[in-house]
């Protein structure tokens, strides 16, 4: 039973058990790094980002996508608990202050129109709206894709290749919203980063000066551990 039902659908005990990502972390994708690494330009990138650098320039992840956070995200996305956007947005702002600093706008990762219609909202857009920066819906899904769950990293990249495009705005308006801008892509869950990478490539081709990413949660390696909030 909730101790304060009017405060929202998640109790204080559950919020306090959410596990935040703590430094050191890869400055590109936000993946935690082993604590024994020496912090330097080379060491602040995980093995995956050194091996295959993504199109985005830097990023941050707020929480471990496990246990309570997984249940909260599912309630937000699939049960329509949109009031969770604000407290989840606070977690994003705490984790992503360096990523948001100096940015011109945030860009939510878009849903396919049919999925957006069925769900009734885009959870990434709801999160983006809490970040105190202009929200620019400059991307669209140009084709439907399979769910990424259960796919290998290579399959994920192929699944989303060519799946995103610039929104169908007037040409001049579209360019001014992207060209020479520092943009922060916002999404709820990151696995391999394939979706964010595909979105960043579209923005970079359109002339974005820098593309950053800010993600609410990511499933972290079992060996990683951090205290709850």
C-alpha cells in the first residue's frame, strides 16, 4: 500500500531503492567503468565505444534498468502512468547536468506513428518536456521496426538502420532547428545504443554541431554495483 497515494503511484521506499549510475562512467555512452581505471581521455571510454565509436559525442545514463526501475518504467510506458514523467525527469536532470549544460534543445527519440497512436503518448517526449530546455521533435520514424529485445548488437544496428529521418517540416525551419545546434537525444531505456546512434547519424547529416544523449535507464553488467539512492 502506498504511504502517500496522492504523491504518485510509486512509494518512497521504492524510489529510494533505485540504483543510480555513479562515476566513473564512459563519457560517450554512460556505461559505468571499472573503478580501478585511471581517469584520462582514453580511459573515459568503454571498450565498446573505443571499438565502434557511435555517432553521438557524449552521453549519460541515470539508473540501472533492473528491479524497481524496470517496474517503474513499465508502469510509465505500458500502464499510462504519465505522472511519473516528472520524478523520472528529476533523475535525468541529476544524472545529465553536464550533458544538458550548454545544449540548445532536447530531441525525443520518436515512436512509429502507429505505436504512438496505440500507446497514446511518446514516453521520450514526456521525459524531454521535464528538462527545462526547448523540445524539438525534429525526428520521425520512417518505417516500423522489430522490437529490439532479444536481438544481438549487430541485429539491433541493422534493425534500426535507415529507420529514422528528419521530420517533415518546411526546409528552412527544419535546418534552423538542427544546423549548428547542440542537441540532446532523450530516451527512456538504452541497451546497446543502436537506436540513439541511428538518430544521431540523421542529426549529424543535417548539420548538428554536436549530438549528446541522455537516457533514463540501462541494464548494467551483473558485476557492477552501486548503493541505492
